[in-house]
C-alpha cells in the first residue's frame, strides 16, 4: 500500500477485485448461458441466448479493462517510488 496515497491504493485493489468478478461472471454467461444451455435437451438457441452470449463477451472485456486500470495505478506507484529513490541519491 502506498503511504502517500492510501485511498488510491484502496481504489486500485477494489478495481482489481471487481474486475476479476466481472471476468468470472462474463465467462459464466458466455460459456454456460450462451453455449451450453441452448444445447440441453428441450432447449434451442434463441435471441435471448445471443444476448447472453454477447453480454458474456462484454463482461469479460470490461472486466479485463477494469483489472488493467487497477494494475496501471500500481505500476504508476512503482514508477513514482523508483523515481523518488533515484532522485534522492
């Protein structure tokens, strides 16, 4: 945790956690609701399944973007810490 920006550190961790949950939920919708469920006996692929398939893809993409944004904050902290260490020497 960055001591100079504790709130930003917490936001970064929350973003990574929420992004991970979005990726998991998106994978569930993509794999089960969009691909497996329509192939079960008594079911067929209809427009609702297409929407679930597309929402799953969107959830995975948004989730990875959220995780990447949270990681970017951590990278900026590392750059700031490294730059601070070199300028003081």
